[in-house]
C-alpha cells in the first residue's frame, strides 16, 4: 500500500465507520422491535388460556411451541446485531492499524 493509498483510506474510514455505526443502531433497533413483538405474542398467548401446563417447565415448553417463528425472528435480529458489531470493530481496527503504519513511516523518514 502506497502512502497515497494509506492517506486515502485514512480519509475514507471515518465515513465508513459512521455508516457502520448507523447500521449497528438500525440492527439494534430491529432487535428491540422483534423482542417487543415476541413479548406481545407471549402475553397474548398467556392471557388466552392456551397455556395450561402443571409446572413452569411444561408451561415454558408450551409457550415456546406457540412462538417459534417469533423466536427465530429474534435470533435473526441478534445475528444482524453481531454482524454489525463485527463490521464496526473491523473498521476501527483498520483505522488504528493505519495510524500505526503512519507513525512507523514517520519514524523511518526521520
């Protein structure tokens, strides 16, 4: 990577990091929405009388059987949050690495 390429990438990274931060916020917002949707569905099921298990373990299993799709949506949203977090970390690491390279180049030029 040439000095010009390093400089160009250093100038581009703050914008890329901002985009990644917005993507993370959007993913987190989606996760909150799916969790709320799951909670609403669970409340509806509990209030409908469809859950009639004798103990907590049976009631939990019954509830899970009614909410599988909603739980999958939450799991998918959690995966999107993790992917967005990784992307942001990768960009921040690249920025720090390029800063270190610039410092090394300064030292070599002196």
